[in-house]
């Protein structure tokens, strides 16, 4: 009799835990992703900058994000960065802190020691002399460790992998099968070690996106992620909307804007050259480089993704990139005019879009 009662109790607890996990997964799938990428914040915070809310009162940077509707934080992860920033220990520590505050975690796996994007996909230095079989083992071990140690809610397999990743062996044009094999291996590793982490495949821009996702249409991922910056990816928002609908119709995947940003001014607050600094880089006259223009641009992007039936969210890149090294720095922020805080580190109106439907 005792054995029967014990068995029934065990089954009841197991079912309860299973139901809780299903509810959490369902909530994650249905929640709109209001995300910011603040990958440089651990480095910036070392200088103890002060941040201010819309009333001009000093308020913790992370708390302001939470108060204004941000529910997900995106963090890049480099394998062996030269200065340890965006390395495993920093990202894990920061992720744990953010989780304790209630944020979902989105890890952008670069599979590189430095920036990975369409122009460069540099294999980590310590992996560069490996053959394809050895590289595959490294990818599997590394991906597994990230899942088990950080346990993100979302994981991005590669960053802006228009041309593949882990070059030259994973170049989509020169080694298409090896690229797909490495991508599939990373995806399978995530599935083997997590039942809840959602997998994002990230493409920069919209042109050629249909061709790219056709190459991987048989792989088991969850979300199409696109970067969209007017300076690089077309200034026609109607074209963006049409491509989102085209991708949705062809692949029946959830879709989000994985990176976007817009300037609130064309001025600068340090001596580091800014990436956006000319009117020809903007969408004019609709979205001038003003606080209101920045707000309206981001609100329009959110509206476009919400009008896409499978649209599930957006991420603002570089929300934290104020001129943290001071006005004379030549090696600091090239993005301070696109942060979500102004030159006095006061929060800008654009942050309000995260609380708006």
C-alpha cells in the first residue's frame, strides 16, 4: 500500500512539474519580445556612470529598462575576447544578475573572438588549425556548455550569418554543405540539452533573405531574426514589410527584428567617429535625427513587426552605448547618438515603445 501511495505521489509531482514547464514555455512563446542589446554595459558600468529617468532623477540603468517594459536582454558572446569583455565569465555573471531581476536572456553566439557580421566571420584563434571534424567537436562542446551553464531563453546560432560562419570551413558560398552541417550540429546540440530554449537564425537586412532561408529550410530552428538599419539595409519600410510577409509565407516561422537603432541627433559627445552622422543616412522627411524622430522610427518598426502575423518581437541594439569614457575619448562610443539615453544620460522618449501595444 505504501509503495502504491509513493508511486501515485511521484506521478503527481512529475505531472505538476511537467505542467509548470509547459506553462512557462507557452508564456515564453506568446510574450512579445521587447528586447535591448546592452552587451557593453558590464564594461561601461566599471566607470560608474549616472543615468537619469525622464524626470531627471538619478535611477539605475537596468531598473529603468525594466520599468519601461523591456523584458528581454540580448548579449553577444565571444569565445576568447582579447580583453575578456563579452567572454563567457562576464556574460554568465551578467546573465545571472539579469535573470534575478526577471529578464529573459537572449544569447548571440558569435562563434568568434570578435565581431561577426556579413563582412567577417573569423573562426576563434584557438580553433583555426582544426580540420572540419575537429571543428565540429568544438562547436558541439562549446554550444552545450553555453546551454548548460547560461541556460538562455533564446539562443542565436551565429551573428548575421548571411555568408555563413566559422570561415573558411563554414562559408555558405564556398562550403555550403559544411555550413549547413555546422549549423545543424549547433541546433541539435541545443535541442539535446534544453527543452525550452528557442533558436534564432540571424540574417542582416532583407535583400537575399529569401534565398538564405531557403538554404536552411529543413533545419529545426524556431525564429527568423533580421537586422534592419536604414544606413545599410534600405530606407524603404514598405520593402521591409513586404519581405517579412514573404518570409512568413514561405517558411511559417516566427519572425523578429534582431537588431535595429536610430539616431536622436547627428551631433557627437566624444571624439570617437560616429557611424551615423549625415542626413543622407536617415529616412527623411519622416524620421529626422531628433528624440521624436527616433521614437517614431522605433514605433513604426514595432508596428510593422506586430502587423506580421508571426511577428514576435524586436531588439534595440546599443541602448547603453553612451560616451562613457568622456568627451575627449577617441576609442569609446561610435553610437552615443543612437543610444536610448541622451548626452546627459537621461532616458529618451523612444524607450516608451516597449510599453506600448
